[in-house]
C-alpha cells in the first residue's frame, strides 16, 4: 500500500503490524474467508482491503482462502453475489469464519449490516471484524 493513499487502512495495517504474531501449531491452520463490499468501484481500495485481510490472517495464524467482493452495490442491497458465495463456502466443513475490516464493510446501513451478520452466524461460523479485534471504533 502506498503511503497516505488510504489513511484508514494504513492505520489498521500499522496496528496489525504492531501486534505480536500468533504461533501456528503443527496442525492445519484454521481456514477463513474474507469479504469486502464497496458502493463505488475503486479497484486500488478494494485490493488494499484484501491485502489488510491477508496480513491479518497471517498475523493471527489463520489461512485465508478467498476474499469475496461485492462492488458497485448500494448499501441497502440484500442481493449480493459475493456475499452469497461467501456464505455458501462458510457451510463447508472445517471453516472458521468470515473476515471483514469493519462492520461498515458489510454495509453502511446498520440494519443491512445486522442482517448480513446474522446470515454469517446462521452458517455456524463466526464473523470476525478486524476493528473489533483491535478494539477500535468502527469507522
């Protein structure tokens, strides 16, 4: 990520880098998937988000399989091909959960974000939110 391009992502990445790494055991790493939603198509931003999810996974001793994306959809959209694909794979055996940077990466509409979070929980896995794990306010 270039300096000062996406300051909010830079701040998350800096906090992530400062965390002590999790020691990976001899067994297989837990498998997780990522999800990024953006209302406006900004390829560099989307890729930067995916990079931060990848760094987070490595730092936390997780194996990030795929980052699903929904780009150009309105915040109130409930039909999301990327999210649907993500919830489909979350039902596979040995999947630990879905990673997002912030709850706003589900939707800027709180009711939609809540509904999508519920859909993840219904798969029997967890929704892991980076800002929650870092103890930061969701922005």
